[in-house]
């Protein structure tokens, strides 16, 4: 077999041909194929074969990975418009559109380029998300997952694929091997597929953080994400010529209360940087209030606090350096900050 490798990105014009090799029974009828002719073509040893219920593979022999994925989407797509071709263009001659069907789980992660997931053809099943109220059962190699709200899919090799955090959650929900879960979450962060906070939110929504092996993997994920973000912060200071701060410190009022920990602090300018590794949303009141209280307290003392998320460090390092440099330069225009004690953290 030459197909036992992960699906690699190919031009859309190549994938556009797949729908000519995999069609639904309804599509074949619309092309003038009668039920009798369909049955004759799909006889044992015939030129066609059933791939899934009402989905036909128009050649003998095993399906390719592209055909299996295309077939899964044809099976799961809304019946009123399964795989209806969009208006052709020069670049995408017959790109099929799949209504209410999104690939997720391990197959989606492989499509996103994960190296720790199995090759597509070695997967026993392909997970596909559909709206919760649709009536459709899992069949063959397709496992149907219902969801109250379909995620906005990413287009990967022309296929609708769940974003990495959602695909991870759907994959982890079926995994009991702690090492496998840890490998997936670690690769998601190390390879830059997504931020830890986005993964934690999806795992929380899926109610998976009650499982000890998932919690252990998430703890490692958060630590991994912070270590990567800290390294990028050090690199930002070095590469963009910022003055050296004191790193990883606690601030206290003289003889008074603890003010909080900071990732970087410039005492002469009273400017602080804190990595927002949890990236709380403002509608998460408890988490956001903790950040807001700390920031307000420090700024009442005349200390400027710059919060930077790992995503901003990854995607716009120069811009974040400019934000910090601006805060440092503006320090001369402010009233002197209160005296604080700086201690190693």
C-alpha cells in the first residue's frame, strides 16, 4: 500500500477531483443513474462499491484517505444539500460544499499537521460533528458527534475541519491513555497550533477536567505554555534592545502587604510586564477580577502594568516590544511611583 501516510496538503484542483470518485446515491440519480444500474454496478466484483450508506465509491479496490474523508462528509452533510458543488472558478473548478458537517477528533488533528496522531488510513473511524437536532447515526467508519453549536471550521486541503482546540477536546474525550493525551496537548503548544488557554476552555466545555489523566496533562500543558512564553519574552527584550529588567519578582510595600508577582520589572521606570497565560475572558468574572484588582492596585501606586498574552508574543513580538518601550519612555512624564520592595520570586 502506498496510502498509509498522513494526508499532506495538496492543491485544491487535485482534491476537486475526489467528488467525481465518491458520490451519494442521490447525486448519481441526478446524473441519470437508475437504481437498477446502481445495483448492477455495485455487485460483488463490479466496478463500483458502497463506501457508506448511500455513499458510493466509483472504482474497485480500497479508498484513498481523501476519498474516505470526502465520503464521511458526504454521509454526514445535511441531506438537503450534501456535497453540492459551489460555482466553479478557475482555481477551484468544482469545490464541494458540505452543509452542517465538520471533521473533528484525531482525523482533524492529522489534517492540521500533528505528527503524534495516526496516519489517516490507519484510523478505524473519522469523527464528524453535526448539529445536535439532526437525526443521523454513526455508520461504517464514520462516528457522528452531535453538538449544540458547530464550530467555525478551518479549510484544510479544501475540507471543513474543526479548529485545533475543539478537535483536541473531541479526541481526548475518547482517549484513556494518559501518555497519548499528554503527547497531543504538548504538541499543540510546542508546534504553535494553539495557546493553552484555548485548549483548557474547550476541555472545560466538554467537562473533561474531572478526569485525573486529563488534569495531569493540562497541568503539564500550562507549564509548557508558560515556559515557551517566558522564553519569547526574554527574546523580545534582547532582540529589540530594551533595557534589562529584573526578572520574576514579587513586589511588596515596605513593611506592608504583598502586591503580586511579575514576570519583568523595570524599577527606575516603574514599569511591569505580566504574562497573561490564563488569558481570561472578561465574562469570566472571578478570573478577570483578580487581574483587574492587581492592576488597579499597582497603578494607584504609580506602577504601569503591561499584560501580554502568549499569542501576542508569538504573532507580534515587535509590536509588543514597542508597547513596552513606549511605557518605559513615558515614565518620565508621570509622577514618581511609590517606593516598593522588589524580591525574587
